[in-house]
């Protein structure tokens, strides 16, 4: 069951569509990190399961080899006993010949038993060999996909950092854009223009006030002359002379 479970996990992870997972993930980087951990852990589990399966397979193969070897040895013993029986029977010693024929039969029975054991284990060896091959293929596929995941993660992080840098550059350029009325420089320029306008207004008011003062001086001069002439009229004659002059 453990091996089947590992094999099932390998199959599931092998079928995973990385791009689809990235599209549906809220945080692709965290999802990739988790996938890398899952693949790494599954690979370790798979390697352990495969090692155990291979070990069992090698034990079965050795048992099969021993059965084949034993069957061959018993076959050789049966042949030797049969030949010895034929030799004794040729000399007329039928009693001993029968004994060796019986030994040959026993050896043949053991040979058949070993052959049956060897044949019985062969389907198990074939099945285990197939499982091991599939596990190895799955493991190799997982290692390849793990490398793809790591590459995809590196690519995604690089693209993310590049996009972040580009956004910072765009924000910096926008912040000093003199044509952007919402930028700090634009607001400062508006403030300067308002200050300039205020200064111009004050200057205009100051100039107007100065003109008025000079006008008042001229009015004072005219009034002074009027008063002088009035005084002359009151004293008699002098004002008339002054007017004639």
C-alpha cells in the first residue's frame, strides 16, 4: 500500500499543470515555494520506496537463481545416479542398480520441485520489475519537473523584481514631471506664481499710493497760492499788481 500511495502521489504531481496553478494562485511565489517543497519531499519518499522495492526484487531474483541452480544440480545428480545404475546393471548387480535408479528418481523429484519453485516466482519478479521501472520513470519525471519548477520560480522572481523596479522608475519620473499639475513641482510652481502675483499687486498698490501723494502735494501748492493772493487783496493793491505782473 505504501508503494502504491507513493506511486499515486508521483502520478498526481506529474499531471499538475504549473501554468494553470500559477494563474489561479493568489501568491504565485508562495505557491511555487510550496510546490518545490512538495516535490522535494515526494521525491525523497519515492526514492525510499523504490530502493525498498528494488531490494525486494533483487532478493526474489537471487531466490530464483538459487532454484534454477539447485534444479540443475539435482538434474546432474539424477543423471549420475542413472548412469551408475546402468553400469551396475550391466555387470549383473541389479540390486545396487535399482538403488541408484531410486536415487535418480529422488533427484529428479527434487529437480522438478526446484523448477516449479523457480517458475512460480517468475511472475512476481516480472510484476516487481514493471513496478520498479514505472517508479524509476516517475521519479525521473518528477526530478525533471522539479527543475522546471525551480526555473519557473527563478524566472517569476526575476520578472517580479524587474516590474517592481520599472514601477519605481515610472513613479520617480512622474514625481518630477513639470507638466503634471498634480506633482510636487507643479504645486510649488503654482505657489510661486501666486506669490509673484501678490507682489505685483502690492507694487501696483504702492505705485498708486505714491501718485496720490504727489497729487496731494500739488493741491497743497495751489491752495497756498490762493491764500497768498487772498491776503494781498485784503491789504490792497499788491495782489492786483502781482496779478498784472
